[in-house]
């Protein structure tokens, strides 16, 4: 993305830094969501296995 003509170099650099920080945070959130989903599926599978062994 090119710097718009009405934005000075300092503002542009700050904006790019904020965008990079946001991208990092979004990646962390996605990783945490994937881990929670994995844990939830694993817990469900363990429950289902234990339930089927009791039957």
C-alpha cells in the first residue's frame, strides 16, 4: 500500500506500526481460538469414548 499524499511520513510510519501490531494480535487470537477448539474436540472425544465404554 502506498502512502496517501495527504499523510506525512511520520503518520504513515505510525499507522504501519499499528497495523503490524494489530496483525500480530489477530494472529494470537486465531492461535488461541484454534487451541480452544482443539481442546474442546479432544474433551468431547474423551467423554464420548468413556461413555461408549460404559455401555
